[in-house]
């Protein structure tokens, strides 16, 4: 390895030009979540390992291959968070929030998984999500999907995304379907991939989501879920679909869409796109009524979703994210003007105006840089302006220049 310091494989530096779109996505999600009454929650970047190992399943690929686990100096087994839902559920339990139901949380931040780095997938990646706790109504599922759709619309990518949705049914329906799958796949066990043979024992539903070509052929003739849905499950799903239709969100039913862990029930959904190659899922969610109980809390109905900010940013049009508010350049024409420029820039910023102060260099170079940055106006100060308590304002669009008093600058309409 070179003596030159490098980034760790699977990570990246988000430079200012990258952050323009990245932060636009994050701010858009936050603003949209507020419209739906979701409050922001911040959970630790690392938790006790059991928080994730128990909730993601000890046999899952994430736990077996991808979590960043470590033992701290006190001997505690800790894990960098690979996703956000488990931390929110842990906070609900440890903060004693069951008396405050219903609750709606929004979160965003870095997550960590030791995956093979590829386009749109990093070992340190960023995720945002929404969790709705305490609502057992199918309309809560529809509204969560509505929040996701509104976000995709706001960042300009909804036309490139498709909502795929399915139902797992209630626990009774799920158990009946699981038994039917076990019987079917056991009869074809020798034809299953090695991973799916392991899943047969713990998470047979995950076989339906296998990417192995041999597994796909077996899945084509596997028992169909709708044959095992009881009346309660059928009614719940119909109400979810009715709610989505009322919101005007196009969708397609994908009966191969599953979640392997037992605490998931009823609705599962994903927004997918063909614009990112193999990594087609940009947002995924579902109902997980059994999760909090699995973690030792009270049985709490819940539904939510999560999305990768990295992938959303890759899809978001750059021109939509670029700030369109007026940029003002403050330019000191000489040493005395530069000394005064810091106060003038501060006064403009206190008015909420985006202001760039050029603190060194010749005046001509400063004007060129201001123009390149897209400044609409320049506020110019030299010895003459300082002594006469004036400023000169240049409109870059028209080339017009006017000199006004410093006092008038506080009311000037840029």
C-alpha cells in the first residue's frame, strides 16, 4: 500500500458539490415528514449487538456477513448500525414511550454494512426512514406509502419509480403459507441452492426472493400466497390498496415480494427503478407488528420504510437541487474596503441573504470569481465608499452600478 493516506474501501468523501444534491434530498425528506406529523429522532450510531442480531435474524446475510461488530474496552459487544428501524424500536422500549402512542418518527444518518462496494452501494452509506408506531389501521400503511411517494415527487424522481406491493397476511395466514412452502421446497431440497437450503430451516419465505436461477425455476411452481390468506388478511390488503388508489399512486402487485422474519405481517412494498442497473430498489418498507414484542417490549403495531440517500441522490436532477436564491458578493476594492467588508457581509447575512465575502486578491479577480459563482449582485467597498459611508452595488445581469448610503443598504431590494 502507498504511504499516501487513502479512503477505506467502500467509503467516500462527500465534497461540497456532491452535498448539493445529497442535502437537498435529506431536507426534502425532513420537510415532507413534518407535513405528515413525523418528528425527527436521533439514535446512536452503535448499539449492543443483540439489538440488530436478534431483529435481523441470526441466519440472515446481514448478520452473518455484513455487520461491523466489535468489542469495546469494557468488554461490551457492540455493532455499528446496519439499518435504522431496530434502533428506533429499542429507543421506544428503553425510553418507556408506550404510554405516548401513537408515535411517528423520522430519522436520517449513516449506516454501515460490509458489502461488496458497487454503484449506489457503500460500506458507509446514508439512509432516511419513517416509522409509524401504534396504528393498526391499514390506512396507516397507505399514508406511509403516501409520504414516500410525496418525497419521490418532491425530489423529481417519481416518474422513474414503480410501487411494488404485496401482503404477507396476518400471523395465522403467514404460518399456513410457511408450512405449505416448507412441504413444497423439502420435496425439491436437492435442487435448491446452498443458501436456500439453509433458509428452508429458518426463513423459507426468503427462498421466494432468491436470485439463483435454479431457485427461480422452483419458485415459479411454488404455492401461491393468496391461496392461504384468511378473510381478515384479504380485507386488510384491499383497504391498503383502496387507500393508495385514493392517493392517486400507481402500483403493481408483486407476489414474489417477501420479508423473511416472523415479526413482519400484512403489507410489504418497494419503490423500484430501472435507472440504477441491478440495484433497483430505492425505498422499501412494510408492517412489522411483532418487532417490538420480539425485542422485549409490549406488542405494538407498526409500519414504516427506509430509503438510501445515496441512491435517491443519484436519481435526483441536479438542477432541481441547486439553490436558486440570490447570491450577493461583497468585494473590498482595497485594504480599507476589505477591513469593512466583513461587517457589511454580516449585515446582509443577518437579513437572511446568501452572501459570499471575498477576503483577498485583486478586485478584478474577485469580480471574476463572483460572476463564476453565479452572484446576482456585488456590493463593492473601497476607501472612497468607507470614508463617505456608502457602498457601490453592481447588478451582474444588467451591468448597472449605483452608489447608495450604507444606511440605505439595510433596505435595498436585491
